[in-house]
């Protein structure tokens, strides 16, 4: 599992490669919190190369979203595969996050 952090304009883009599970969720959380502490407020997490997210992974995304909103920012998600999209719909998390079909769509209108 690896996280790639890039900038696209004024948006911090995090690519998640592999699974987002209990074993690596803290790494993702710390990566994003470090960016928040340095003043970043716009985040897009790209799941193009992610096949699975467990409940602890979902929990860390919810926690990060809350923290970023409290700071006046936004956390968006993009490029969920069909299974992940269904997971977000079943858990009603699709109402919490702005989920884009592509990275480009996720970056629009930030």
C-alpha cells in the first residue's frame, strides 16, 4: 500500500494504491493531517488503484472529512470502482462525500 501526494493547482491529490484497511489507515490519516496543519484545505483522494476499503478505512475518511470541514476545507473522493461505489451507497456515505467519476471531474469547481 502506498500513498502518493501531489498538487494540482491549489488541490492536494492523494492517490491510494492498493487497499485502505486497518493496517494502513493511520498512515493516510497522518499524511492528510500534516497537509491540513500546513494550511491546505482542498483535498481529493483518488481511488483509481484501490480495490478494497474496510470499515476502519471508511472511518478514517469520515474523521478526516469532519476535521477538514471544521477548518473550512473539503475532502472529495474520485474514481471509485463499482464495488466501492456500492459500499459508499449502502453505508450512505455517498451523501457525506462529493464523489466524482474521474480525477478531472473531482478537481472541477474546487
